[in-house]
C-alpha cells in the first residue's frame, strides 16, 4: 500500500515537472517574440493560493503598444495570450482599472508592467 502511494506521488511529481517545463518553454517563446516588437515592461502579481498573473507590454519609440503578453492561472495549463484592447494605444492612455475593471490582480500586474524605465 505504501509503495503504491509513493509510486503515485513520484509519477505526479514527474508529470508536474514535465508540464511545468512545457509551460515555461511556451512562455519563453512568446516572450522572445514580444521582445522583438520593442522595449518590454513586465509585471507579475498573485500569491501562493491566488492565480498568478504575468503581463508584458512591448512599446515602440513613440510609446505606443506594439504587442502584449498575458498569462493567468493556478495550473501549468495557463497559456500566453494577447490583450487586444491595448494594441496601438499610447502609454499614457493605458489605465489598468479600465482594461481589467473587475480583476485587481491583473490591474496590479499591468501597473507594474507599465513602469518602464525611459531610455
């Protein structure tokens, strides 16, 4: 009985490692593509028992959004997505509470991503 439980735990742990690696590689590919689109700001929020949120925003020389990356979830099945509402907008037009009106975690991550260093 104990050996069966240990076997199941080891299989679950290996599956978690494999799926986690798969998620990281998908994110890295999407992030590499985003970095080709301009200067990138990244914000992250969430906690141990809340969905983690990652928002990345690419800006051109005129401070306009050229591309975005958004991930939210508790599991390894969260996948990178775009935020179409931000495309082409100027940095000063972006208001996290308007873009994510009912999601404080997303608002916080976007606020952090928008704190790009000028230069």
